[in-house]
């Protein structure tokens, strides 16, 4: 496929270099190949849009129409921003994917025609047989069109409703854009997110940089409940959040999150995850270095002993841990950890 892609690229460039050839002549060569090509399809024109130019692509589009292949024709109409053609296709009922509506709405807004974008999206909403599959995208585009059409109050109302359906920060951003400065109503959005669960609340608070709120809720949440809620978040998100919390001075919470990741990796019961456990444990040690041991947060040595008692039979785990963590040793007498004084 790599070789095939290189050959195709050279062929496309050679066609585009034929500056004196009729665009229809070049388009016919491309269409005869791409229309029957199972690997690339019409999506390839995104790569070669600038190279081929609108005249060639318009001719290719017309050839797709002649073959009654409306999906590909619409894709190219969107690519060359042919609003008039898209308007005619809509009237004929040729839109066959939600993305056609979404992309057409974006083009209308780019052309400063938000009223038409609103009508399009409302029409789309009424089509039972063409129901959009991505409500979040529909909501985002509709609210954006309302804002650009000067309907700020309705945009604010729709933003709140959309956020209630899915706690996506983009709806809060749209709300603040609609209402202007000094009236972001962030507490209402925080309340909605909190009602949805700890995971959406943490995500939203992180997006708006309210790390104090994240620290408060994690500190107040029992470990088992916290683990259950964090299961809906990716480990990469939790790692980034942990690092960010530490940088903002919330070392206890940062350490708790890293230790949860350690235990999650161990519970996978697969040796390939043990390196992740060791890596997260190293971070937990770094974050807790200046903290005093407490019931809320046992010290590193205490935590290691508890962890070892639960998982002492996983010799591969402790081999990885001892290899990667300075000061840790595992022997017949159990586990021993001495903090480095360096």
C-alpha cells in the first residue's frame, strides 16, 4: 500500500502538471480510475484538492452525478464549496449522510448566512428517515448559527439544554460567547455536571481550570466510589490531571490518583501492565515526597507494604518495581523501601 500510494501520488501530480489540457480531459482520467478504486474512493480528493483545482474537481463531481452516485458528488461539492449545487441537491432530496447537512451548514455560516443554516438544521431535525446520529454536532452547529444570527437568548437556552444532555465544555463556551463577559453562569453548569456524576464533573472542572473544585471532590469521595467513577475516564486523562494538580499545589490528590492507576494496572493481572504500574508508582513517590504520612494518605513505605501483602505472589510485578524504583528491594524477608537522600 505504501508503494501504491507513492505511485498514485506521482500520477496525480503528473496529471495536474498538464496545464494546457482541458479540465474535463483530466477529470475523465481521474474518474475512470478512482470511481472503481476500492482503497481510496472520493475521500482522496481532500488530499489533492489544491493540486487539482476546482475546475477539475467540478468536472469529476459532474461525472459522479451522471452515474447517480450522489454521495461522492455531494462530498466533492462540499470540498469545492459549491453552495448553489448543494442547495439544488437538498431540494432534490439527495443528501444521504448527516455529514452532508453538517458540512453544508458550516459553509453557510462561513458565507455569513446563519439564518439559512438554522433553517437547514431545523429541516434536518424533522427528517425521520435522515435523523442525525451525532446530536452533539447538531447542537453545536445550531447554537453557533443562533449566535451568529443575533439570537443570543435562544442560544444561551439551547446551550444549557445541550450541556444537560451531554456535559461537553463546548456548550459552556458557546453559552459564554452568547451572553458576553461577566455572566458566564459557571455555577449552573457545575451543578448540572455534578448531578450527572463525578466523572463529568471532574472533566468539566478540569476544562475550565477549576482544580480547587477537583481537589475538594476527590478529597471528599471514598476510595471505592472514586475508583468506580474514574473507570469512565481514560488513564491518559487521569495521568495528565494528576500532573496538573501537582503543579497547582494539590500534591495529596495528585498522589491519590497515581496510586489508583498503580492498583488498576496491577488488577489487570497481566505482566504487560506492570511497567505502567511502576511508572505511576514513581510519580506517586515524587508527588508525595514532601507530604507527611496521615490516615488520609499513608506514606510510601506503608503503602508499599500494604500493596505487597495483597500482591506478593506476583513476582513479575515486584521484579519490575524493584528494577525501576530506586530504593526498593524485594527478598525473602519481604519488601523494603528506603527513600533516596539524593
